[in-house]
C-alpha cells in the first residue's frame, strides 16, 4: 500500500459530504474522484477546494480512477453491488450502514472482503462517539437484565422529506436508523439476541408501495435483557419524546440528556442525532427507610465532537484498518447481527409473528 490511500467517494449527500471532508483533511488520504448522479458532487467539490474528478457513474469512476479504497454513501440497495465491484478491483471499502439489504447479501460482501484480503469498515458512527462509549460502559454497570429504550423520530419537511422518501425506496426508518441502536444494545448486553417482534404503520400515501414510515421493535436477549426501538420519518411525526436514550437495570439507570443541543423543531437535522449534553446515572440502592442512598450522578459532556468530527474519526479508523491490518472479524459480525435484528423486525411487521433468530 502506498503512503497515501487514494479514495473514490461514491455518494455526495449528507454522509458522503462529511466523509469527503474528512478525507480532504486527513493526510493519509487523497480523493481521486467524487461520484453522484445529481449536483451534490459539485457542491462537495467546491467545499473541499475544487479540482477533483467528478463522475455521474460509479462504474466508470472505478474503472478510470483505479483507487486503493472506495467510500460508499449511496442508497442502501446499491451498497452490495458497489462493494463487490470494489473488492473485485482490489479496493478496500468503507460503506455506510446497512452493509446490504439482506443478511445473505451482507454475508456475500463480508465473504468478498475475506477473499480479496481487503478491509471492510461499516459506518457505525456511534462506536466512535465518546459519550456513547461512556453510555455503554455505564449501562454495563447496572446489572442484568437490562431494559433498553431508544428512539429517533424525525419530523421531516422540505428537502429532508425528499431525502427520507428517496431513502424509503430501498430502506425503512427501522432498518436505516435501527442498526445503530440495536448495535448499541448488543454491546450493552454482550448477550445473544433470541427473538424480535415489531409493529409498523404507513402514515402517508406519498411513499413507495408497501413501505411504512413508522415502526417499533422489541428484541429479547439470552441474558433476559430486552430492548425497544422506535423510528418514524415524515411531516406528521410528533416532537414529543422524539429523542429517548435510556437504560434501566437492577442497580439503577443511565440516560442520555441532550439538553439544548437538540432542537425539537429540527429533529431531522443529522447533526442532532449524535448530540449529547450529559449522562444522568441513577442509583437504585435504598436505605432502611427506602430512601435513595446516593443522589443521581451527572456526567457532563461539554467537549463533544460534532457530526463532521465523528465522520473524521471513522475515517481515521478506516485508515488504521488499512495501514495497520486491524482484524475486523468482530466488526463484521456486529454489522451482520444488527442487520439481522432489524430485518427480523421487518419480517415481524409483515407477518404479525414473533421472529426467532
């Protein structure tokens, strides 16, 4: 591998823009091309200094630029095809989640990475967030079983409603966002997911046939822990309790408090989805009068990375994976497992049945 990793950025929307900015700022990468079907590639090119090769077609770009690595930030139903082509061309791959639209196709992508002896890093941005790392650590001190409650409802309008409707041509809110949060649950419990049940609702006729824009899943783990996740997109969504990140165990509870970092009137702002102000740790221990022994502990999180900085940390990890040969076996298993859970939830919605994993 050369001293600089030559990277082709495919997809220049919200995530692609942030990843391109990271590559531009990191000395270990050189952008060899930006790919998008629309005008977003021009805006990104201008933001990061201009002069980059621009392409409408990723296949042409891959053939002409011959990169060392490919960054995939396109719609989920395209991830598998691009990743397989990139591995066949000898490239390393960073892909936004989910890896692919099905567990079988996800496994094909992982197998292709192994065969090509190339690195595959999946964009699980919360794994690089210090507050979420602390959230997981504190949850692991609460005893077992855990009750994990999380949601991300987005009252989208204007451009973001267009983005969400386009996303729903290939992925539901449950899958697109849910993989992050069930991955967090799996890290908290370190237990095997057993069963998934889910409900969903179609709240707009302005959606692809058969798609729903609200869903809620429940997952049971082998240690008795249970998790709940809720996701909704659209102009009809309420901003009441749209950001819930809360874990309860025998020893107490830990909650992410977003405070003034989240504007409920801009719940579709991608920057707010990782924002935190503090962790509130509640201790359940009581004295002989059933009064709490300890007051709640507030962990202040004043120095927090913004969305672009988190994407930069993801790309530092990708660079380390390439240059240091990090063993990504556990990373791939986690990506596969979280996808299996949210896809089981979709199956539950369609069939009305509890799905065993």
